[in-house]
């Protein structure tokens, strides 16, 4: 039985080392002071709106026929 002759394959080259990329840490950004928001108006408890009293005119007196 004849063996199959394989062509000589050179050994694979070692993978090139990955250079370590030095990532500069970003400088901390100073956040501005938070803006003080006014007290939120309560939506669940609205202020009661009191309508101005409307002066009704005198009732019209219809003359009797």
C-alpha cells in the first residue's frame, strides 16, 4: 500500500503580537452646578379656581297681557 506523499508545509508563522494601545484616560469633566428647579406644581391637587361673582341683572318683568 503506497502512502500519499504530502508536500512539505512550512510551520505557520506565529501571530504578530498585538501592540498594547495605551488609552489615555479622559480628564474628568467638571459638571456645572445643578440648576435649582422651582417647586413642581402639584397636578393632582390643583388650586381651586374661584370664579368672580357675576352680577345678574334684575329679572325681566313681563307685562301681563
